[in-house]
């Protein structure tokens, strides 16, 4: 199976929400030039942490690549926002004396 077939297979797994299998197959790819592409692919299907991992791999070999660095920073911001606790504000009744 060539690399393009691997990428198509991984994308099909992601479309089918078989994220674990997609991750396992993607990790078998050792082609440095595809790490960024895998990052974009996982990003496209909302797998932020996996996308960050591939952008990190790509940046090991292309440390000056600004696009990969920006994508990584953007995805880290998304993960931080997702982790915000909606109940962190204890003033749920909007009582003015608590502000």
C-alpha cells in the first residue's frame, strides 16, 4: 500500500469515527514529509490532540515552519477553551453583591 492509499484509508477511518484505528495507522507512517499533512487531516475531523502530536513531529524536522507552529498554537488554544469549566463562576444567579 503506498502512502497516498494510507492517507485515504486514514481519512476514511476518521470519517467513520474510528479514531483509534486511524491513530494507530497514522503512527505507522514514518514519512517525515507527511507529518504536517496528517496534522491537518486529524484537525479536519476534530481530533485536536492527535493533530498537535503530528504538528510537533513535523516541527522536529522543520522547526522554522511557521504554518505548523501557528496550527499547533491554534489547536492548543481550542483545547484550553474546551477545558474551561462552565460552573467556575459560582455566581450563577448573577447576584450583584458577589461581583
